[in-house]
C-alpha cells in the first residue's frame, strides 16, 4: 500500500521563501529614531582672526608709511591677555607689573572684573586697537570666545590670536 508524501517532501528546497522583514522594521522604527535623539548639535561661532604681515618696504628701504618716522612714544603699547586655567593675566608692553584676575570662589572666571580692566586699558591707551590673546592649551574654547567678545565690546576690534610657543630639544649624545 502506498503512502502519501509528507508535507516537507512536497515543497522544494529551492522555492523562494518570504523575506523576514522584522529586523528591517526594527531598524527603521526603533534604532534610527534612537540615534537621531542622541545627536549632539554643535554651536558654531565665527571668530575673526587678523593675520597681518609686516609692511612692504619701498625702493628707498623705508616702510610703506610714506617716509614718515614715528617715535617709540607715539606707537601704541602692545596689550596681551593671557587665558590660564585659574586666572586671567593682562600685560602691557613696557610695564613690569602684570594684572592678575583669579577665578571666583565658585570656580567661574571673573568676567565682570575682566570687562572693567579692559575698559580701563582702552581709556588709558585710546589709540590702541589691537589686543593679543594667548590661551593656555587646556582652557576651554568657550572661555576663549567669551574673552574675545569682552575685548571687542570694549573697542578692541582687532584680536591677534597667539599660541603658546613650545620648543623641543634633542638630548646631547
């Protein structure tokens, strides 16, 4: 007596099977929205940095100032703002004392005192439009931007950004 073929035998191994769409649906429904919620939006700020070259000399060997010489007394003194991890330092060229503005007790920088001192320096040196900012490599970028904003609000339109110089030496053999 002949038996009927089983169900497994009746289907061919090579017949197309329905695709399993559950992993793809999980990807679109769960994983992608989850990734989109953890994206960090970055605030970009434009900082104008002026890189100035020395004036070109004309044929007579004089600077491009039209032959007029300025005395050292007429030239504005360089002002440098140092951004350190624990304080601000303000130096004026030719003066020995350095104005130090330490952080407040809560660990925040003292922006009000910095603003007052930069305003006072602008009153003393009205012809100076340039201030040099030298940040410590470990100071946050937000601190650099805020200090540049303080300088610009006190009529220092040109900000020179300087980096701390690092020198490397080879050990003698």
